[in-house]
C-alpha cells in the first residue's frame, strides 16, 4: 500500500490504492517521494516460523537511504523504529538497493499466536525518477 506521496513542492497525499491510481494520491510525478507500507498479519493458533517481508524496489524509482522503519517485537506492540539499510543487527535492510534495483527485507522471526491476530509492519521510501 502507498502510505504517502510527497511531491517536489512538499504537498503530501495518501494513503492511496495504486491498483486503481490515483485513488487518494495526486502527486505521482518525477521527484515525488513515495512511502510504502507492507504488513504481514499472522492469525489462527500456533507459531509461524521465520516470518519475513520482502518487497522489490519499484522500477523507475530510487531508494531513499535510511528510510526503513519496522516493528521490532512480536506481538508488534512497539511503534515503527528506524533501521539501517545494510544487513546487520537490526531486523530490516535493503540489499542491493539503488535505481530500480534491490529488495527490502524485514525479518520478524517466529510469531506465536494464541488469540488475536498479530501484525508486523515495515515502511520505506523511494523517489520517482
């Protein structure tokens, strides 16, 4: 889901549905910054093992360095927190990120559900070329 789009003049709109553009977003022009939000929800009873979100950097965009934010606990009760772009001690990175290349990856480990569904979220930004 596109959480926000900020055009070069600083006007922000969103969230929006990119499946039916522009449905909520108005600034898809070169230089606009798009903030994506990806959420994985685990429901039922038991443990989902090695839960990972991955998302390819969209074509015709440039990765915004330092833009990854992710939940860090399961259940995800903490707010989104900043992550580094490199694979290191935090749970998110963007491997090979650059112009129309790379994959954002967020690892949430094992998630045990005993009642209400548990959602983990990651956000990141790109600039339209």
